[in-house]
C-alpha cells in the first residue's frame, strides 16, 4: 500500500508539473497568434477602407475621373511628325507648335461671365455648352484646341483664373486643298488617316524624318495649273467631278494629280466624307476610245495588223444581243490610221478580232491594265474586267467598254506607248539617280514610233483638235464612255476624257483629264465628248506647264516634223501616214 501511495504521489507530481509547462507554452503561442491576427485584421481594415473610398469616387465621380484621365492623357501627348515637301523642296505639310486652352472649373469664379468673355474672344464656341462645362464639378475640361498665337495672347489678357494652356502640335498644310487627296490628313492622335500621311505614317514619326523630309514627285507649280484648269472645266461644263494628272513619260513620276470635288486637309471635318474619294487612284472607270490606243499598239507590235491595212466599217457588227456601231460613221472603209483618227468602234473591234482574246489579255497585262497599281498611297483601285474573256468582251474592250481602270493606269500605259516602249511604274515619290526602277519593255521601239504618229494625227486632224498648243506638238487620244446605269448604259451620263503627250516627236510628259457627266454648251454645239470638253483642258495645262518644265517650243520650219499624205489607190482619200523624226 505504501509503495502504491508513493508511486501515485510521484505520478501526480509529475503530471502536475508537466501540465504547468504545457500551459505556459500554450499561453505564449496564443499570444503570438493573437498579435499576428490583430496585425492581419489591421491590414484588412485598411484595405477595405481604401477600396471603400475608391468605390465612392467611382460611384459619385466616376465619369469625371474617367474623362479627366482621358483628357489629361490627350493633353500630355506630343507629336513630332516629319515634314513633306514637293520635288523642289517647297513645304506642303508640317507640324507647328500650338497652344490648347483648357480649364479647371473648380477654380472658375464666375462660370457665366467667363463663358461670355471666351465666346466673344474665340469664334466658334457655343455659350451654352461652354457655360455648362465651366459650371461642372470636373477639374479638367477642354475649351479649344490648337489656338493661334494671337488667340492665346487675347485669352491670356482676359486674366480669368482657372484657364490654362497646354503645348501641343498641329499638322498644317500650307496649300490647303491643293494636295488634299494626295497628302490625306492626320487624326487627333497625330497618325495619318489617308493618302501619303497614312502610307508613310511610321516613317514620318521616326527620327530620320526630322532630319530628312519626305520628298514627293509632285511640283507645286504644276499642281496649281492642273487644279485650276480642271476646276474651270468642271464649272464650264457643269460636271459632277473630274480628275487631272501630269506624268513624266520617261520615269513614271507624277508631277501633279488633282481630284475634284476635294476638301481642305486643315479642316477635314468641315467637308462630307464623299469628297474624300480619290478619283485619280481609287476610282475605276470605263475609259472609252482611249483604249483603242492599246488595241492598235497590240496589233502593230504583234504583227496582226499594219498601218496600211484597210477595214470595212460601213456596217455595224451584231453579236448576240449587242450591236457595235460608230458614233461618227464615215460610210466607207478606213485604213488603220483612219480608224484611230475617226475613233471607229467597228474598226477597233475588227482589229481586236484578228488578234484574239489571248493576245489581248497578254498585252493588257503587260500594259498594267489588269493589276492594282503599285503606288505609294492606300487609296488604290483594282481594275475590273471579265472573269471569262468571251468574243463579245474582246470586241468591246477594244474600244474601252467592259474594262474599268484608274486614270493613273491610263497615264502609265500611254507613257509606255510614246516613250519608246518602256513601262515605268507610277510613283508619287521623287526618284533619284540611285533609285532602282523596275521598268519593263512592253512594245518594240518601232511600234512606239508608229503610235506617236497616230497620236499626232488625232490632234492635227482628228477628234482631238482642241488639244493643240502652238509650238508644243501635242499628240493624244479622245475617250467618251457612257456610264453604267442599272443593267445597261446611260446615254446622258458620260465620262469624257483626253490623254495627251508632248512634244510628241520626243515625248517628255503625259497629261490626262477626265470629266464626270459634263454637259454640252452652245460653244460645243451641245456635245460633251472628250474632244469637246477634256481636250481643251489638256491644251490649257500643256500651255501652262511647258515653259515651267523647260520644254522648248518646236521649230516647225526646222524639219523636225514632216506631214506626208498618201493617196489611197482604191479611193480618192487620205490615208494619213506621218513621218516624225525624233
């Protein structure tokens, strides 16, 4: 018993001692845990408190915060964009430092009085809208962007608390509308939205463009002349629009290109979106008889026809449900030069029939008529032509119906026909001596010489007489195409064009003009054909640009050009064979 009692006592003492030790350790652990938990609770409370404040701001002032953040970001943006110049270094697009006016409404003492003073000082501001802005609970509102230095000085002199200026940059086009479709414009973010500005947006924002401006092939002087001539023609013949361009026949550089109606690049929003359409590069049109130039070039180059060939054009051609006839029938067989001179649809169709569909497609492809332009501008139209080339397509395409291309396509192809047979891709960038040009021979030199004779014939005694300019020996071709209307063509809505080259004995420049839906006048006898309305515009352009571009007048007495009329043995008529010495 004593042993048991003793053992029991010892056991109790040990258990009691162990309990005390374990209890002390647990107390310390609980204290540590309690401290940590308190620290975590404090962090969570602070986090919820912060989120609660943020939530209240979003609920009650969210719109203001979002707008202020956006506007502040816009205000802080700085754009440095490279300059654009013409071929002679004349500035045509530049960034200018400006000041933009904004306000902190919370600092405006009298919103109505401030709005009144500002609307009297800055034109275009609306008093009601401005007073509402200045009375708001916002801390940032735009009042007017891109003020002139004079406007800044006037506003500053008002001494209204809460008004501030932010330094920004504005894209300025010194010539306004003159280059609108070529240059395009930039958006509020300083990025190009159309034309050259969009095509070269990345380059113009690079550091290199700050040191070396982008030099275009355009010439301000040439541009002004074609712009004026085109505008005058549209006004005179009440056309709905038109386009004009000048191209260097020997390298593809475009020296001038205008499309009307147009817009002011400095204030794009003031014009409807429809006027931003570039008729020169984006619009594709059936060009009518101008395409006879490519038909005859194909025939002469391939040998399927000769200058002395005669074609019976006395009867219209009937195929399927179509009838091909001449607008000005001569009621007799015509030689190949006469087919061109009198612009015979029947003759062109028969010349194409002798060549065939495959050869026609091959040559049109070589002339660039079936491919999209490789031009340095986003607005590029894709040619329209038949997917399946049937016999009827062969004949109508021969005289410019059933295929649609841009005016630049035409100028590029005609340049190759007159410059000796070399096709140079069109460009809006000035080419230097180091520039590699992917030129291609598309017809023989002898074919080009024959085509120059035909072009001169049209102006000297054919449908293009009104394109003549004394001393500059213009050659070219007229084109009058009925516009597509519904499932057919409209006789009252025409596209009237003329493409010319000068001096035709040694071509340097190609000039193209087209008027959309012109109306005849008393002076034109009511006619609105290419020879009546477009050829005079080309004449005006040639007369204006030739001296500027250093083209000397031709001395007709020097034997540079010889006109020889050969008599047709079977008919007492002129065959019109011309010998042009380069």
